[in-house]
C-alpha cells in the first residue's frame, strides 16, 4: 500500500487542528508548513518534487522561539549588494534592527528589504530576515535559514518573529540557485532549535523540473 505523502499528512493535521480552537498557534504553524511544502512542490522553478517531501523535516513547535522583539527602523541607510551562494548579487537595504530575548539569551538581528525588483508586488510589503546559528551544518542547512516578514508586522516599536517558521533556501536542496548569504550582522552565537531542519535527501546538481 502506498504511504500518504507528507503534504497530505500535514493537510490532515491542519483540518484536525481547526476543530480545536484552543490550539490556534499550532494551527497557524501547521498551515504555514502546508503552504511552504505546497509552494516547494508546485513552483516550476523549485528543486523539490513530491517524492522528496519525506526527506524534509522540521523541529517540533517551540513556543520559546516565537518572540516579540523590540524593533527600530534604520534611517539614512544606503542600498548595498548582498552576495548569493551562486556568486551574483541582489540589491538590499538595511531596514530595521530587532532586539530579541528568550530563555537562551539576548540577541539582535538586522531585517532587510529587497530592492532588486521594486515593481514586483510581492516585495511591496515584504521584509527579509536571513540568519545563521550554531545548528548550521549539523541539524540545519550549513548556509543558514530565512524568515519572511512584513513591514505591516512592525507595530509601534515591536515585531513578532516566529523562528518556528524559518525555512531553508533552495540551495539546501540543489545547486544553481541565487540564495542570499546571511550577512555577518545576523550570525548568532547560539543555537536556534526551531523551524526547518537539514534536508535528508541527496543534494541535487540541477533543477529536476526543467527539461534536460
């Protein structure tokens, strides 16, 4: 008998969770992970096929890493070229600085805004948080992980950053992608045991969805 896919299992988890209003935060995370995996399998540029989903894994939800951080907007910042693992660059600007604290300790992160595609509506409200931590290379992808945020998520002087929603760049699965390298500002001297783990499948040398 064919085993159900990871995506089907996660969809079922969401459906069950929606009946339990007391688990709203878990519903949100489950829904996010379903959308993440659906995007990976449906995007024609993606290196991931549905057959790869069993090799994608996540840390269990860790509420300690869903943090309300103080946040200040950065002024008079100049655009700069952020390198990617493929060797090209993308234009970004330092948008805000978040100061976070949990039981592990205090740490700060820079939040960036993509200026490479100013006319793309996807980036109108989008903010980008790339980071590295001590789990990289063992439990998680060695090149770091990403979190997507929104400008509208900054409320007053604070922003909520849920590290349970951090994900791997496509470079974690395959060569040939333009994945931004997390800047030195965002190299954390601690472990973040939350979000997506290292891909357990074979690292690909090209996009399996593109014709040879």
